[in-house]
C-alpha cells in the first residue's frame, strides 16, 4: 500500500495519507523485444496507472537555461561530461551492409567447373557481430539463406575478431575457410575515396608514392592507405594512417602542447577535417605530410555534386620524373669458367646458362680440327715440347693435349680442357674468340698467358677448309696448301715407279728452301751454334755422321726432327741405312761459316 502526502505537506511520517480506493500497484513495462532486437521505451503511466506529471518549459525558459554565465575574474567552470550511453543504445539498429561473392568449385559437373554465389555481409555495430546471408533464388537447387549466423567471427588463430575497420570495398576476407570478395556497400556504409600522391623527392632516397585517402561519412574519420605494387621493393604494409579523426587547426596553446600525446581531444583542436576540405587538384596536409589529390571515384563525384554543387572533377595527370639511367659496369673477367657463363652472374641473382646454337652443334657434331703446336718459352726444355691442339667446330671450344715422351722428365696428358679461348685484347663488352680462320701454319695463339706456334696440321683440316672455302679467308687456305704441297708431291712420287735415290739437286734445293721457311717459326734456334756443333762432332772432317749420333745431336740442339719437312730432308741426306751427310742438312740452317769449314764445304 502506498501513501502520498497531502497538498502542501512534506513527505514525512504523519503527513502521508493512504488512498483506500487504490488497488493496483504494478509498474508499466519499459523493456521489450521486437523482431529479435531488445529495445526500451518511456513509461506512459505511473505506478498503479497513475497520471505522470511532466514539467513543461517554454522555449524562452530553455534558452535561458542554456546560457553560460560570463565571468570576468576567473575561468568558467567546465560543463559536466555527458552521460554515458552504452553501445547497445548508441548503435542500436545501425548495421553496415556489404555486397560480396564467393567462388564455389563444382567438381562433378561437365558443364561448369565453378559458380559464383552472391551474398550480403551484415556487420552489427552494437556488438561487432557479423552474419552472411545469400538471397534465396527459386528453383536454384542450392541451399541458400543464412550461411553464417550472427556472431563475432574470428579473424585469425590468435583470438582476434573481425572489426568494421577490416571491411571495405575491393577487399578479400576469409571466414571459416571461405574467401569472400567485397564489391560494394550501401550508402550508410559508403566512404569517399580520393587518389593522392605524396612527393618525397626532396629527401634522400625519396620518391613520388601513391596513396588512397578514405573519408568515412559516418563519423568524419580519415584513413590513408598505401598503394602496394608488385616488385616495388617495399613491404606490403597497407595502412599509413589508421582510421581516426584528423585535426586541421589547433588552438593557440598548441604551441606549448607536447608533440607526442596519447590522443588529442576537442579541447586542443579548433577545427577537424571534414568532407569539404578534400578536393581534386588541391593539396592537403595530414599529420605533417602533404598529399596532392589528383582523382576520386564515381561515388565521391556524385556526393560532391549533390552535397556541395561541385561539377569540376577533371583528373590531374601526374607526370613521373624520368629515372636516371645508371650504366651497368661489368667487372673484368677473372678467368674462371666460360666468359658467357660467368657474365650471367652480373645480370641476375639466379644466373641461367647461356643459350646454345643447337643447329650448329648438330651439324658439326664430331668435327674436330687438329693442329700441332710448339710452346714459345725462354726455357730450352719447354721449347722441345709438342702439343696437339683440337678445335671443336660444334661449340668453338679448344683443348690442348701433350703426348707423353719417354725419359723427357715431363708428364704428358691433358694440358687444357675444352673451353673457349678469347683473343688478346678482348673485353667483356666486346669478346673475340679464336676461330678456324685464325689458325694458320706459323701463326701464334695466346692461351691464358701461354704462347703457342702452329707447326703442323691434319690433312682433314685442309680438306674441310677446301670443301667450305667460302667461309675461310684465302690467306688461311693458301698457308695450308703450301704446307701440304711437299707431302702431296712425296705421296705422288711414292705411288709412281721413279726411285727415291735419284733425287735431283733441284728438288733438294726446293726442300731446303721450305725447311728454312719453317725454321723461321722456331725463333729459339741458333744456326751458328748448330753449325759449330756439327763441325766439332765430325772429327775426321768427312761430312758424314752416324744416324744415331746425328739424331742425338739434333735433339740436344732442339732441332724439330719430328717435323715432316725436316724428316724428309734427313731422308734425302741419308747415305745408306745408318749414315747421313750433315753438310747438305746444314744448308737449311745458313750461317757465316769459319774459313776451314768453307774449304771443306767447297771440296
């Protein structure tokens, strides 16, 4: 039972009177549910359905109460903070709607491999919950409707949940293993999008970097996102400025306000950035960075056209400064590996093998040109060494082999593996390799600091060059013909019935001339020493020496007795089976002879 004070009496014991006619004491319902949502309403009647008396003030009285007193001797008192409003009241019935789709695989159909299904993603601001609903299509044969019930959707395994800041047009989100592509949103969720450029070229290593500025109409917040491009050398960190209200103008005390604070309130900011502060073709300074806006999207154009009457949205063309071309400096060749193969390390971190001429390799497979070469060296022991140089026509590589010689003190075998040999003076930019046209009789080639003189060649070399005469210089082909002509004459003579013993003086003179020309290639030979050595060895002055003694003397003097022309001259100078007329042989090594030798030679 309730009692009320009498008119004009205080609400104290003895001053209240009970109404015996009152039998209902219940309170009216103020909380309820509608369509699954909780809501509250103001009571219309008091306890027991009594009438509620509400104070009615005029507009003049309300204006008088809203005026703040002006004090001249001290600062006015701060107004009390506004009452706390819970989230379920402040964001009640406020929902963000996003249009999205996902791709579903169809493995058991021959007509399609996948299908696109459109959905609507709802984000409820009051409790940060989400739901995914697919519009129902009649006779589609698919289970449509609510795909994900309303709840807080986990974002990752760390316990985080999706927030409205994680949702935007053109983004992909994954919910329970399914990838959704957001393509659009409703006007309540829509944001203004501007395309801007930050010019940082004045600083060291600075550049023009593109950004996207989002202005959210719902709460006047601004977000700046980086534009990530593939292979731009930067980490994919998308957000430069997180979504927040950005100050435009500070109050005067900002000069002494700390530059690093946790947050900035309305007391320090005189003006915040709004939608009218962004326009195409103008620059905007956000937290110390100046962004030049050069374009915007279609929704932003329509918004400014309807809201502010702006019709000029001509995009500004951004001219990129040409990059300074830095010439690539190729380091000098270090001698390891093939030049083309080593050069690939200067072009890529993962070098690829150089391309090969497959057609040339197939056409010239097993075709090898072989030459006999002598080593140019100041060491007398090295001058006697002979090598076989092989030129592989399939890949233009050269190998050198030294035939073993018994009791020479030098281990023969492979001297140089297959490799391409560059000519002296070649550079990494202009490489010139030895070719078959460079290998002539008597020519000198330099192989990695060692000089070799070509003294002989296979007959296959002459046959190959004659069959491909259009591919080789005339001088190269003629040197080989001159070198092989005595051999061809000898072969023709051997096939004929003319005996070899009746050799004419003319043939001897021609052969001596050829030997002299060949010996000019062996610059290490000393003709005077050869003449004196043979004269000292001939004790009786007969001009005849034993063949074994003659050959031993030639080897000690480094005379190339393995040369074809020298062997032929020795055969012509032979007197019987084991005697040699060394005076005819010495005619190939002209020198000023002493007087006694001239007398013996004339006799």
